[in-house]
């Protein structure tokens, strides 16, 4: 095991809860997002005069959180030397263009697959930012209130960001950031290209290792390999999204998916699935193909992937068979596309998406966003939620304040586009498809590493408290935004 760090268990009573040690500190760790909440991951390591940022995600889940995206980062973006990206989900990479807009000129490092996926995600996000600002400006103008609204960032900001992706990380290979500081990416099994990141420093023969979990994958998925557990760390910064529950077995979740689809078809209704564009959309296509091949779903079932980002992401997924489980990689090698099914339609154009609203029944419509916070899925929900024959299938995490969470919680009506929509469709929540590790898997991952100190992040506060009770062998901290710890 690496040498233990000289941790101090209680924060000193000074500004921002800085921890001090009896020796001159050599590393500082600070928290700037996903602290006692699920979105907005952003953590900062300072060592030997250099600053390393791990993730720079967007807050999601309601107007209050959305407004936090435009606030100060809590550090000077121009002072950051390196940005290490765990994966390409918006809540981990979504504020990168804002970071660049505000002065960041350092190097962004991530895996090859994450680099491609981040390009899709950030361009899509930038276009949404510009469109939202334009619509808001027009509303204000009609009311006679104020001038144009500035977007959080622009497509140009996103394009400028891509110029800073200069090195690709390879799983298991240490990258020297600068003399005495190394970063190693380990397959996290969460989405294609996802990683846990170990930062290792060495000074006067003393090694120190701090591990950032990123989002840890759910073991036994059909597409990706199981998460790799690094060999020990002095401290871990660990996600706790599902730290309070154990997922249903995947097999029963797939059966529930097929039953929910067939039930809606029997009633003459549509199936609407709010879908995350990365990993979840591709996994659902995989299972729909299998269901048709196994005659558990109709062979002629029309499936509409109504998400330009998911369509582009699927093309990226096809280019990276090296990231998959052996069985799926073999499908690619044999020339079989695991994401292709007979009745699949890609709807990129807005006009094609609008045409789907004329379909009264018999179709499966997959569209973003996965938490129903925006995007095309809102229009499909508007046209189907009030229909008793329809089904809505929720297959991912739903943060507090999102429309998806309101449906999970059983609300009888929801407000959309300025009107109240009755919820009469059958709502199915299927947790077994989660790309996040559950409580048992998180515990096993942590136990294998045996850190001296654990920082819990990326989880709702009550979930963190429940999970922390399982970690009796380590010192636990649940930081709030702005907390700084000297190691």
C-alpha cells in the first residue's frame, strides 16, 4: 500500500474550512460542484505550483441550479494548467466552454472516445444555450423589458474548447503532467470512454495517490466492460449517486421493458422513453434488437430515435469496439451491428420530429433529454402523457426538480409549455438499466481500494449519509462547495 497521508480529521476554524497539518502541505484539494448534489462535478487539485481540474460539469435539475451555471467557478479559470475529464456526460463536461470563455488556456486530457463524445455533447449544449437566449430575448422584447440575453456560452466557445484537447489518455498508462505529477485513467465502465482518474505525486521519495472515481459503472452490463478497480489510494473522491439502493437484476428489468412496450401496443398507445444520448440510447437499441430477434417484441415494431445527439453518439459508439465487452466486440468483428433493428428510424430533422406527434399509437419514441429537462422529448410527453393508452418508461436517474422526477414521484399533472397536462399514461420506472453502480457495487469498489480518507460527492445528501454508514474503516468527509483541504 502507498504511504498514508498525514490527514487531520477536523477542519480548522479558518476561511473555507481549510484543513492544516503539522507539516508544510504539499497538495491542496478543493470542491466546486456536485457537492451534496448530483450534478455539476468539478474538483481542483493544487500541487507544486500547478493546478489540475477534474471535470467541469453543468448543473441540471431546475431553474435554481441552472442559474448556478453562470456563477463564478470559485477559482480563476486562467490559472488552471490541466483539465482531466472523466467522461462526456453534460454534468461532467458541460461548463468547459464557459471555462474557456473565462480564460482557461491549459490542456484538456481524456480518452479518445470521450474526446469524440464531448465534441457532440458540447456542440449540442452550445446550440441550446444560443437558442434559449434568443427565445428569452424575444420574450423580453415583446414585454418591453431590457435588451438581448447572452447565452451561457456559444458554439464558438465550444469550438475553441476543442483546440485544447491535446493528448488522449490510454487506460492504465500513466501520463506525466509535469515533473513529479502523473495521471492514470482506469476504465470506469460507466459509458464509452469513461474513466476513474488517479493523480499520483512524488516528493522526496514519498508517493501520494488521490483517486477520483468519476461515475462508476454498473457491473454486468451488456455493452461495456466491468469497472476496473485501481490498486489502492491514499484518498478517494467518490460518487454516491445510488449509494442508498441495490439495482434490480438486469434480466428482470429487460423483461419489464418488453412488458411495458407490449402493454402499450395492446392498448393502442405509444411508448415514450426519455433517453440519455450517451450509453442509454445505445443500450436500449441493443435490447430492442434482442427482443425482436427473440420474438419477445413485434418484428415490425417502429422505433424512432428522435435525438440528433444520440444518433451521432451511436456512430461514435460504432467506431470504438475496443471499449466493449468481449461478446459485443465479437459482434462488431463479425460484421453485425448490435444497434440495428428492422423498424429503426433516425429522425435528425425538426420536421421529422414534429411529424411523430401525428402518430397516435403503436410506436416507440426515444428522445432526449433523459431527465426531461428540455429537448424533443417534452413535445412527445405533451402529446402522450394525457393518453391512458400510452406508456412512459423512465430508465435513468432523475434529479430533484426535473420533470422526470415528478413523474417518478407520481404527480397527477405537470406544467409544460405554459399549460397543465394531466398524467394519465402508465408510468414505468425501471432502475435496473442504470449506468451507475449501486450501493453494494460502490461498497465493493471502495473496500478493494482501502483509502485512508474518503470524500463523498455526486449524490443527494441523505443518500450520502446512508452510504457513509457502510464505510466504517475510513475517515469520511462530505464537502460542500468551496471547501478546501490541505493534504
